C-alpha cells in the first residue's frame, strides 16, 4: 500500500514533540515525510530539513508557501503535521484545510473557542480530516478501559478521578533559558491557559474517551505558584457529569517527584478500574466482592479493542511512542477511507476536530469559573452546538 505523503510545520532542531510526531508516523510504515516548514527561522528550517533528508525544493520558509506549493503539485502532501506553539495552530490549520490537505494538529487545537469553531466548520466544508493528537487515547489498555465502561462492566459510573502531574515547572526555569518553558508560560504563545491547557486538556480528553460521559458543569481553581509566572501552573477542577456522576481533575506542573504521572480511576455501581501511564501495560479491574484483576496488554483478557492496537506480544512492554503511533495509524485509515469517498471503519478511534473544539471549550469554562471566584459554570455555555 502506497505511503501517505506527509508534511510538517514546526518541530525542527531541538523540538521534542516534532521528533515524536515523525517517529510515530514512521512506526507502522503508513507515512513518508516529504516536505516541511520546520522553523520560523529560515536558516534553522533549512538545517532541520537537511538533517531529515528533505529535498531543498520542498523545504519552505513559511507554512503559507508550503500550503500553496504543495497543493499545486501532482505529488503534493496529503496531510500535514502542526507541531508549533499554540498561538499559530489556527492560522496554519486554516491554510492547509483551504488547500485541500488533511491536518494532524498537536493539542490544544487553538487558543480560542471562536477559532476552534471556525476550524470545525472549515473541516466540514472542505471534507478534510482535522485530527488532534490527544495521544494517551492510543494506549491499548486505555482502549480496554473504554470497552469496559461502554459495555457496562462497571455498572452506571458514579465517580471519575483523573490527574496529570509533572514537576518540571516547580521553579522558574523559563527565566533560565528553557525554551519549552518560555513559550508555555507566555500567554502570547500558549494562550490564556497554562497547565490547564498544556496537560489539563489531555486529562480531560482521557476522561471523556474512557467513560463516554459528558461534562454538564465545572468548578475550577487555577493557581500560579511560581512568583512572576503569568499562567497557571496548577489546576483543580470539580466536574458534574451526565447520569449524575461526579469527577475530579487535577493538572499540575509543580508537583515534585512526578515526572509525567497520568492516572485515571473510574468507579461504578458494580466495579472500578485504574490505569497509570507509569505502568501502561496493565489495567486494574475490580468487581464488587471479587478479587482485583490485573489485566495485561497482549493477554486474552485485554479484549479486541486493545488487541487491534497492540504491536508486540505480551511480556514485551509498549509505551508512549507506540501509543502515539497508534493514533497515526488510525488517522491513516481515516485518510485512506476519505480518499475512497468512504467513512472510516467503525473501530477507528482518533481525536477529531470535535474533540479539539471540546478541549478548547474546557479551558475556556475553567478560566471563567476561576476568574469568577471558582464558581460552577455550565459547560454548554462555551461549547458550540452543530
């Protein structure tokens, strides 16, 4: 099967997430990187492209030129990866969608609900895919957790607890030259949300993906603990969910001892489950009055949804890169289906433009709740309908 021709904007030399996208795209041999505008600095863009073996004629100094030139080529890119700071996502996605090119965008989709709403309308109008890389939904055992919830193994869900804890912003590393910290703590580039937008949206999507419950309202407290920091570095959110369920979401980048601790717990009338990214190949499942089960990735107990996105047999660990690659594989299946004028198969799950819009709305409502003194705010006050 011919590989999908892929381009990338941003993510050049020294950019962690840019390299992750490229590795994920290559892992299942579904894509070939053929073009790029890898930096806003023309010299860095050329040097980055040279390291990746891109042709000089398909190395661009701006995303605008890239969108125009690639859409005019018979062998132009079919999809583009956006791996730039948050403030540029909307403009870049808009340019490529208008050029008839599918878009794979790093989260969050945009920095404003209005921009996200516009992109959703544009994706629908052009018939192009706009995927958002909430990559933790790619883990096989997260897929199995979703199956357990959707199949009623837990009974009606009552409680959901999700937290995403990091420690890398515990001190003012942005003042000491850390480039990743500099743009993530700068409202001009990150948007109005700090931890709530950077990792809180990941936690929110994981909650929604696993449980299928919708948020009806939330109450948020956002704090900047580091002196002089403009954006929140800690976010605590209470959630009212459909069916009477209640949720807690905690996203912090100032929790020493937590490098990247993402955990979700779901409790229903008949049972509960727990998954941790620090041990991603296991899922704890407990039914009332029965011993807890530890379900491992690759085992028969893991189920079909997990099995379909499992790369290697049980006992060989899989992790972050494989989960990220699973999303790219799902998106490839959707792109190929779109090329045939078809809908993707029903078992294809990837975060789409609706998920991207909802993540932006989550940040917006949390900010409004916090600014009003941590009051309850209806979620549909920010989420646009169809």
